[in-house]
C-alpha cells in the first residue's frame, strides 16, 4: 500500500490539481506552498456561505446555522470597527469553548485584525502578562475570565471589553455580546496581506515567559489544506491497493466533529474547527471534558470525527457507558497534543471495528500539523507520526547542523508555508528558533527511507500534560517563591491518562518543614492549576549537580520512584 500512497501523493500534488505545490518567496526564503490556496482566512470563511441552514455550531440546546453564523460574524466585525479596531489591530479572546469563540475568530480575522488566543486556565498575572505583551484593543471574555480581569482592570484603562454569556450580570465596564451582534452587516472586502498575522497563540518554552507565536493567514490556510490533503491521499491510496475507484477529493460528506480540547490551541482551532468549517461540517462543543457526555454527544449528534489528546480516546473506550452507546457514526478517532501509545492504536479498531485511529504531529509554530497518519497506515506503523505534509521540507540534523541520512537520530527541523512569522516582541527567540526559514522543533527524531517521521524524545525541557505545554522553569520559579525551598527541579513523569504529569524534586532549607499539600497550595497562587506538580519528592539531601554546578536532572529522575512521591 506504500507504493499506492506514493502514487496517490504524486497525483494530488501534480500541476493543475487542488493540492499543487510551488515554491513561493516568504520573508526572504522560498518555501513550499499550495498554488491554489485561498489568500486569507476571510476567503475561507466566505467560501462557507453556501452551507446556509446547515447546522454549524452546536452547544447544549443551542444550534447556530451557517447562515446565522455569517450574519453574526458580519455584525461583530462592524461593531469592532466602530470600537476602533482595524486591520493589524489585536483582539483578545478569553473564554471556554462557547460558540462565540469561533464566531469571534472569524469576525476578527475576516476584518484583517489579529486574534489573541488567551489560555482560559491562566490565573490573573498570567492573563496580565499576555495582555501587556500583545496590547489588544478589545478583550472578548466570558464570566469566569471577566472575574479574573476585574482584578486587573486598573492596569488596562484603555482596553474595551465585550462580555459573553453574562446576561443581566454584565458589568458596567463591559459591552454585552448580544447588543454587538444584532445587526446585519457584511465583512469588509479590503485586501488582507497573505503573510500578515491572523492569530497569536501563546506557547510555552523552556525558559522565561510564554511566547506569542504569530500565525499568518498563509500558514493557517496551508494547514487547513494539509489536513484536507491527508484526509484525501490515504483513502485514495487504500482504494488503489484494493483495486477500487478512488474517491474524488472533497467528495466525503461533511464532518461532524466533537470539539473536546481548547480552542486557544491549534489542535482544536486550526486542525478541527477550521477544517470542519471549510467542509460545511458541524462543530459540537462541550462545557468541559467528560467522557460520559462525549459518548452521549457521539450517539445523539452522529459524530464522525473525534480529535483530542490520547487520554480522552482511552477514557471513552474504557468508560462504563461505552458499550451502551452507539458509536458507529465515528469514522476516525485520535488526534495530537501527545503521542498516542502503540497499544491504544490497536485498541481503537478492536473496540470500534468501523473506526480507524489517527495521529497528528505538529506545533503552534507550524499553525498545526507537520505530519499525520491514519487508517491502515497508522495500524501498520503505530510508532510513526507519518510523512511530512506537502508544504514542508523536513530533515534531521546533528549538533553541527548537518543533515543526517535516513534512520539516523537528530533534531527535526522543518521549513514551509505554515511556519510562523516569529514570536511577538521576541526577536532573539525568533532568530534562535527559525534560521533561513528552518524551524528548529526541539524534537529528537529520525526519518525512514519512506519519509515517515518517528519521534524519539524532546530536546526541550517541557512537560506535555494532556496537550498542555508546561515549561519546567515556570513551575520551578513558583516553587522557589516559597521561603522554605532551597533547591528544586521539575520534570515530566510518564502518565497513562495524560501522557505526562508534572513532577518535582524539592530540597528544603535545613530546619524547615513543609508538606506536599502546603507546597501545592503555595504554587496555585502563581501558576495555573494544571501546572502544579502532581508528583512531589521532598528530599533529605541536596540535589545532585554536575561539574558546572547544574542539577543533574536525568539521573535524579532515574533514581526516584513514583511510589515514594507524595
């Protein structure tokens, strides 16, 4: 079937076809890009107007059609313009996965302004940092985020605020969403620069504060087409292998997707919501993750695609309600945010014979996926994340930057249209991460003879907890704020449910006494709850160091037992 995959790949990317690839100069470097790609996300949104009365956004008892969504998007864009927002200006969104998230996203990007995706988990000072860093003109927030912002308002006297789902409790200093989307307006047709910012998503690094990744219209559109490509090329290859007529690109029925991860990340926003929107599909939102509720929605809404972190797939399969619910509508299940364990790849078709697992590997810095794998290809190579998408060049390099031959392990670097413009206000970080258009992923991998990528480890000192990046330095900084802490290191602890959990080894100052619960409560004042260490080791001796005085984290991890954690 791999010969058929090569054949299908070549056909779909050949001249004149939907996925034809060309080299395009972007920021002084020629990169691979789709020749027939829409110029902007506004063009993508306008292409969906023909879906009319079809369901677009579903949340609890609410249903919003494409026609109504287009009216709301136009009305909101007009209201934002009246508030002084213009092309290039930024508008922050801070809320749960309510329908208003995507409506605001399309309105903002459709008028040439820039979305700032605020992590809904952030505590006050984290929210303040992002607002200071991105300097938005308007903040669109729900009740919980407004309560946090209320404590910060004095720091942002010129920031206009739009309140979502606050009803009669809308604060006097905010404008209610309902009043701003009551009109009938159309999006402006002013030109949007393909390589201008569409969105800023904050991504954790290994040191310092989160960095605002600048996702462009070109990058986001390329990602939509990359996902559409992988959804076309692999079924086409399998059809050839079976001696059948391949399906035409885009001939599948519209996707019915369950949105289970936060829209302030590229997994849910760029790879699920945007792709589903373009196909005229349905996005079903949840108030919060709950496996029983997910199973109910899969059955009642006839969900065909579920893309989330692997632990959610595992929880669905293992849930007591699983056998009582009809999941036969599911065609694909899987996603990204963490590696899908090989055992889970096989368990999906065992539990749901008509469903195939999929995986996607990507980054905020690539507007979504770099590689993807699904169907029988994933079952055959469960430890791979698939080949790089057509808009990427990919290679593994050694410490000197030399390209390595197939099968040799090194750092994975990629170049292509989806690579971000840079990090907001962080020229040095941008220069370190993107060199001559090549993005240094920080992931250790190898590429086989067929071009399939295999991830081995992460060079970056980061914990990937259920799709959320937790950088160790930030947690260490929070721990060090306690006067009793003398030394500490933070690291990833393997976790079957979330992929990884936050672990910390702590050495207290002589004569000090502190419990694990006290230390966790202390951390909650400085970092979001999901970053607080689940596993804590309070050590009797100072932490081991190397000749340079640095903590020897790896040897410490190897010496610690989860059974001894508190």
